[in-house]
């Protein structure tokens, strides 16, 4: 049985095609896997586990069906859905992973990340990220009325879109030196992440030895996933939306 990795679906009500592609992926792929890892930005926005939109409930039900079938499910926070909490994970039968986390992928230590922390050239974003990941700020934010949080989420999204339009491409990609530093820190030769929406497999040199970095794609027009099992190394795959 295989292990699957996905990220950056950015599920939202206005993109029914992405939701349908995900539900199809669960039925065709994930239901027959050993484990499914969702490495961040699963939803376009998440303002607390107490918000239960029809989309969120539909997706939760589909994931629960997968985990009830015996598939192990892991979630990691992204820059859009860092407020997903234990309540939601309990509802879907999933486990929330720290970012970063090292897993044993069929005998090979593999570092899993969302990927936004690797974009160190975007100094302004890294400051914003540090503020948003502050536990005290999160606790205060989650105490606010749901309507207030929904408004803040819309405002932050508009600000992010406006700022990103003026940034150079390299700023929004990972910093190669940071990639090597993190891989050396965790003692791995393989890294899987998302965030940049630039699916590819990159070769690196880590501690004087060959290393590889797998970058997942976002689900805008294609289903992107990484698949591995005990008989084959990870493969980056894609299928067009049907």
C-alpha cells in the first residue's frame, strides 16, 4: 500500500471544481492508501474549528470516511489554515503534525514542511508569519466573535494578494541556502514541501552528499500528489481536473 502527500488545495466555496477533484482523489487514491499527508493550505482560509460551513462539513465527512476505512491521516498547518485545531482533527480522525516533522518513509528519513518558512528572502512575510504563529495572538483571535474573524480573514487575504503582486518571483520562492541549512539541521537527504506552487524535484548537496527536494503543486487545474511505497521511491504525479 502507498503513502500519499498533497498540499495547497486552497479549498473554498467559489471553486467547486477543486472540491470535486479532491473528493474524487479520496475515492480513487486515498481510500486505497496506507496514509495520507496534507501539508498545509488545505483550505483557503481557516478562522477556527467552530466555523462549520457546508464545504467544511462536506470535506470533514469525506475525510472521516477515509480514516474509518483504516487510512492514517496527517495534517500540517499552512500559511492559510494555521488555525486548524485538535477539534477538527478529532472530527476527521486525523493527527496534526508540527512543521517541520521528520518521518520514516519506507526506511528513508524524510523531512516534511509546508514550505513558507523556507522563503527567507521575503522578510516582510516572515515577520507576519511569526506574529500569526504566536500562541497568545491566536488565543486572543479565537475568542473574538465569528463574524469579526471572518472580516479579518477577508482583509488579510486582500492585503496578501495586493502585496504579492508587487514582489519579485525569487522573493516568493525558497532560499536555497535555507533549504540546505534545514536539511542539515534535521540530518535528512530528502525534503517534501508545498507552498510555492512550483511543482518540481530539485537536487541539492547536503553535508557533502546528494539530496533531493520534492515540491508539491497547487490544485488550480491539476491534481498534484506524491506517491511512495516500499517498492518504489517517491514520485511526483499530476492529473488534470475532470
